[in-house]
């Protein structure tokens, strides 16, 4: 208080308060106090220790010289024994026989006949059941079962299967079980699921089969079939805007050559046997390898006479051989046949 208080003591207390009330000034004061304590050590007094970090013990990687001699002896023994066993086994192996002594041990497989090869590639040949076909089997997963009604058992039992595109004569539909009654013989009927049938006669079934089994599209000049070889040569020109296929048949009706021509293309075929041939040709779309015919828009024609290869070269489609009448149309089935 004024007049009675100690002014110097108040000022000192106020300074102390200001230092301690501020974190920065308080930290400076603590550091200065520690320095002063270190500098004012009396003789014989142990000074306070400054904090230090403890150094880690030195680590040394193992050296080859540290491995005991006994370990080296064991490793050397194992290595020597391993090398000895490898050499011994190699010496015991018998030498391979000369190449000429090696014999094939696989059975000799006879090449499949053309009919078997066709079945493997395109499936079984469609059938035509008795009657006037008005439906045919559509392709589906699994075979199409023909059922018959077993009177004693009062139940339908399987009687066989039909391949896709087989043509049948449908008689009536049983709406209760969804089965269609079809003729399977002169005096016997069977039943087929209605979902496996589609309307169409035998010709429609055949066209559907051919379109379903076209196979890879032929390339221009591709030889689709050839029997026999020789020194004969034939040049062909397709003057139409559609693909064309030409067949050469000998006097027995056997097909000697079948070749494919792209629209407006020129093709030369060599290595043909010399002889006299009658040309058949067809134009259309979507060549079917399974049927050997066009599956869409096909028109097949034939020249009436037989000609040498020299007289036919070049053979144009449509033909314009001098002195020959205009080619005549032939059925698709006649063009497809190779005999």
C-alpha cells in the first residue's frame, strides 16, 4: 500500500509474475538458471549431468573366417559325394538309339471316308419319314426323341431319335401334352415335341440344312474337289456379279473338278487329267460345304456336250462356246451329286 508497502519488493514480485505467466519467458528463465548452476559449481561438488543419448553397441556382420573348420569339412564332403553320384548315374544311362531305329508305337488310323468325315463335321444326314412331309426337325441341344404310346403301361416311351432337319408328316397335335403325332411307318405313328418342329416340306428342310452347315467361306480359285492329276489346264472367268462354282464331269458322271470363283474373277487351274468333260455351273449366295451347293438364290445349269480342256479354255460364266446351244437349267440335287 502507498506509504506503508515495500515498493522494491512489489516491483520484483511483478517481474517474477510476468516471467512465469508467459511460457516463452518462463522457458528462457529455466535455461538461464541451468546455465548459471553449471557455471557456479563449488570445488569437490558433482556437477549436474547434461542429458545424453546412449550409443548403440556396434554390430559386425559375420565373416567367412568365423565359420568353424568342422563345418567346412562337412560341406566339402557333401559336395564331393553329390558330384560322384551325378557322374555315376550319367554313366549308367544307355545311349539313345539312332533315329532310324525309332519305331512309331501309335496305331495306324485309316483315314475316314468322305461320308464319315461329313458326319463328323456336320452331324448325321437328315432323314425323310414316310408320307408327305409338312414339318421338319429344328436343330436343338440333344437329339429329338420320337415317342410311342405304350397301351399296357398307359405311358409314352422313347422309340428312337431323329437328326436335325429330318422331314416328317405331322397328323395332329395333342394339346394336353404338347406332342405332335407323326407318321413313322406305313402302319405306325409316333409323337414328337411340338417345339422341335417347324413348318416346311422336304425341299425347305434341305435348304435349311445347307444354310445351317455352310462352313468357312471359300476363297477365289479354291479347289473344292478334285480327283486325278495330269498336265491339263483350264482357265475360267466369272462374268456375273455373284459367286459361281464350276464342276467338270466325265462321261460316267463323276465329278473330276469343283472350283469356286468370286464375282468377276479369273481363275486358272492346272494339274488336271486330260479327257472330255461336261461342265456344270451354278451361281448363288452362301456356299454350303455340307451340301456342295448354294444355300440361297441358287441357279444351276449344264452344257449338253462333252469338251476337251483345250476347247473349254477359257470357260466363261455364263458360257458362250461357239456352236453350242444355251445351257439348260438342272435341279439343285443334280448339281450337288458327285456321281
